[in-house]
C-alpha cells in the first residue's frame, strides 16, 4: 500500500522560480535584499515594531532572551509540553528553566501554574502555541504585568493561527516563528523574531550577524568603513535563498491552512465517536494552525503497539510533543503531571496540506482498528475467552 507520511512540506515550482532569481542575483547569503524585503513584509503582516529573520526558531529564542537582558541565574518559566526548544534557549544564556504544567485539554501552558511558580528570581515566561494552538495570552499577560515579567510567544507551530481575533506571532511583546520543514510555512530551515519594541529587534539583528550588521549594506557604503567587533555575536542569519522561498510561502498560508483545516475537520468527523480517543480541542476564542494533528489515546491503549501497527501499514505517526521536565539534560526534580500524561498518551497522525480525503479515511480507519485491537479492554476480553 502507498505510504502516507506524517509530514510533507508543500514546496513547488513557484518556490523554485524564486530560488532561481536569487541565484541570478549573485547574493545568496543573509541580510541581503531578499532578507530585508521579507523582514519588512513580516513586520507589516504582524503589525510589530520590527521583524528579524533568523536561521531557525531556536536561534530566534536565543536572540530574544539576550535582547530581553536575561542573565545567568535568572529564572524563566517555560511551558512544559512542547518541542523542548524554549528550555534549551534558557540554558543557552545560563539561566534556569522552570517548568510550568499545561492544560489537559489544549496542552498549552496553564496560567495558574505559571502564577504559582513565580519567585524573586523570575524574569519572564515563554509560552508556547502548542502544536499550533495559541496559549492563554490574556491571562498570561495579566500575570506577567502584575510581576513585571516579560512574555515571549513561541509561535513556532502557529503561523496562521489566531487568538481572540489576533494573529499568533503577535500575541506577546516578542514572538518567535519557525520555518522548519515540518511547520505551516517553510524554507527547509528558518525562523524569525517579531518584536513590538524596535530596540529589541535591532539588538537581535546585530547579534545574529556576529555583532557587525549587514555585510551586504557595508559593501554599498562609499569609502571603506571597517566595522569593529565590540560584542560576541552569532551567525544566526537566514540566507536570501530561504527568504525568497518564504516570500512565496507567506502568500500561500491561507491556501495551505485551508487544506489542513479540511483534514482536521475530516478526522474529527470520522473519529468523533471513538471512545478510546480524545480529539484535539479548540476553544472558541482561537483557531488552530494544525502543525500537527495529535490525538490522546485512552489510558488502557498500548500506544507503541498502535504506532507499530500504523507504521506497518505505511502510515506515519509520532508521539507529538515532549514533556520537557523529564528530559535528562535538564536534571529537573519538578513535576508536571498533566504534561507527563500527554507525553505518555498522545499520538500524532499524518497532517499536511497534501493529504487527500482518501488518505485521511485510510488513516482514520487504521487508527480506529489499531486502538481497538490494542486496548486493555480488548486484551482482557480476549484473554478471558
Ligand atoms: C519546531 C519548534 C521549535 C524549533 O524550531 P526550529 O526552527 O527547528 O529551531 C521551537 N519551538 C517549538 C514549539 C517548535 O515546535
């Protein structure tokens, strides 16, 4: 049977044509004309003070924490159930990630958990739009304002999502986007930092190019200005090749999201009555970008057996996100029981803009069959017979 991959990037002839133009221009590196045009477009689209393109979202998170002045030993509260990039970024600046548990229904950080973890050393919060669904920014911002904390939105998965009528990516003073091949808009690898305060953007842009600004710009100045290196910077620039691809992808967000929406709606219709599964929940005040479609299996279902069966039929699947606090690198003694439970029971099934309705039907049927075959109820009934 024809395989159905978990993910598939929608990159086509228009993206290829954009790349060909960059080749012809002779400037494939970062912070050139394509990169600048993309930054201007992102700043306008999101209505922010500045947009800085970056090599990936992990780099954007690092730049955000540097620009916000996080110092070694500071505590930053991070959403626990996520790809663990936020906690990694906190460690890049020798600060301490403090793991906040999440809502059981959305998997996004629980505002009360954040409030309970605030200490005199807390400087900020990184909320995550988990798998594409925005977190509770109204409540989070109110908590942050009471305690003078920053909020960073990790919108890596959420390009195209909305919260209370506003776009994910513009829900906090600093937001970070990912354009990795698994996300809703992609250049293979890529990212961006969006900042309401242009000074944060300027700081991030400078640090993303070894602390000396755009080499492309320097080449155009009359005379021979020689930049001085006054700070340790990084090379976190997005190439102009990637920027050109993203210009095409940004124009396709609505088309691609409509496809993902249709896939999600079809899964919901086909699987709503399956008692061994809980389907993704989308509160009324927000919309999902469907970076992933993740179902929660009943506690009595053997997830590995289900995954093995799906993969055996050529159907891609994965565990969804991670409980960050249990990852060995963080040596944490905290507990986030809801996150740990989602990490144990969640299953991501194929979600991308190229899925056909026949494929969605095949996945739903296979999943239903597999959870029934591998649930404790079935196994014990079988054993008794
Ligand atoms: C994918 C992802 C990242 C990392 O993005 P990269 O662009 O691959 O660095 C960060 N945070 C979250 C929540 C993600 O899902």
